[in-house]
């Protein structure tokens, strides 16, 4: 038996895809930014072992990395 592909099934499938909380692009940008912040935090911990310095620096690096990766990854719109 072959599955039926009606217009109703296609609409249901399209609505399920649009119910995502974030797009794949946003998830990748956020993941790369968080990994950059984590890497910076590890390096700062090994160098200074000062928690306030690590937290403030890593937060700044995450913010800058989000801007950087957002610009690097093309959104696909002209």
C-alpha cells in the first residue's frame, strides 16, 4: 500500500515545521557563540582562576561571537 498524499496532509506537515521555537540558523549561531564563550572561560580559568573575571569576560565573548557568527552565516535572503 502506498500512503496517500492529500492537501490536508501537506498542510499538517507544513504547520508542524512552522511550530519550531527557533530556526536552525539561530540554533547554530547560538551554539557556536556558547562554545566560544566556554572555550574562553576554560582558558581564562587556567590563566587567572578568578571567577568574576571569567564570568564577565565569557559573557562579553558570547555577545561578540553571536554578532560575528550572525554576520558570517548567511540568512539566505537578498
